[in-house]
C-alpha cells in the first residue's frame, strides 16, 4: 500500500511538472507586435521558424501599395522581397550588391535582400497607410489591434502558452 502511494505521488509530480512546463516554457515561435507605451495586451502572430509573412501599406507620398515580405529565423526578421509601384521619395530605384531588381506587371521587385532586423519600429498609420499583416491567405489590419497612431515594435520571439493566452493572437 505504501509503495502504491509513492508511485501515485511520483506520477502526480511528473504530470504536474509537465503541465507547468507546457504552460510556462517559451517554446512557441511568434512575431510580436508590442505597443511602445505598454498599454493593452501584446499581439502575437504564431508561426514556425522559416515561415514568411508580409506587411502591406499605402506609401504616404506616392499613395500606392508597398509590400514588405519577411522570413523569421533565429529570432530575427530577414527581408525576403520588397514590392512597390513607384520609385522616388522613400523608395529605392535599384538593388544593392547581390540583390535582384526587376519590374513585372507595372511593379518593382527587389529580392535576395541582404541583412536582417532584430526588430522593427513602426508608427501605425492613422490616415491612409492601412498597415496590414498578411499571413497564410489572411489579412490583419494593425490599427484594429493596436490602434491608429500607435508606435509598435515588431520582433520575433519564443513565448509560452501562458503569454499567448494573456495576449491577443492573429490567427484562426
């Protein structure tokens, strides 16, 4: 009888420790959209290492669409390509060394972009920008989640299920 009680206690400890680990260990790969003023919950886009997402917005001067595509790897944002309609103010007219610059269907494409970002700071447009996150055939208008005019930091992280439950998730 005493041996059974010991096994029950050990099993309970193993199960309890496993549950605590599943809730609090930061193993979920996400892109986090954190408001700089820390007001409100963090916004998370769950994705797996190596997946791509896009940020689409309307350029403030040209009033045309710009699409920036990023890949997440090693908790860094790697630019994949940039798609836009007008060169000039604020937009490149050529590609850097080793990058590809081409025009297709009236749009400019820069691909094989070099470098990475640990994070990106962004002021979410309140008038025309319509900053939108696009991922797996879904679109999320950022001002609906963080508010127009908010300043946010976009960065890849590993978070726990507890953090995901406390924040707001862009998916499903």
